[in-house]
C-alpha cells in the first residue's frame, strides 16, 4: 500500500447526508440492503452517526461524490423495500428539521 500526501483543496469532497429508515436493522444490514437495491450507491458510504428509536433509525452518512451525483439524479430518493427513502444534505436538514429525510411511498403508476 502506498500513501500519498495531497493538499486539502485537491482531495475529493465528501458530502454528508441524513436519512430516516423505518426499520431498526443493524447498521451493516441497512447498508447492505441500500447497496443491493440502489447499485448506483454501491461506492463509498460511511456511517458518521446513528440514532435508533423503537421503530426507526436515522443515519448521518458521509458519501463520495459519485454517490452524491446518483442521489441528485434521483431527487435524493433511494429504494428501501417497497418504499422510497429521502436523503437530505445535513445543511438542508439543519434548515428544515421538520422534514428530515422522511420515507415516502411509491407513486401509483
């Protein structure tokens, strides 16, 4: 393994997002499910923090630029079982705490 020193302005920027999931599965299982159902997110997602309640959990994630672009293309929605979950950037979540990464049902087609 080779380490390289780079200037901070040359590093890839990591984005931070918040998502609420109506399930209390272990975090590794959650990440596996997210990656299987959303292959465009199958890159580098890191859990920064987790808050678990009786029926749901909130995850603050650090994501790579490619995953951020994929989320942006899907309006920051991803599949979770038969519903879609909504990701919010942490900046947006702080501005609008009442709408933090809620779960939405798929629209009828």
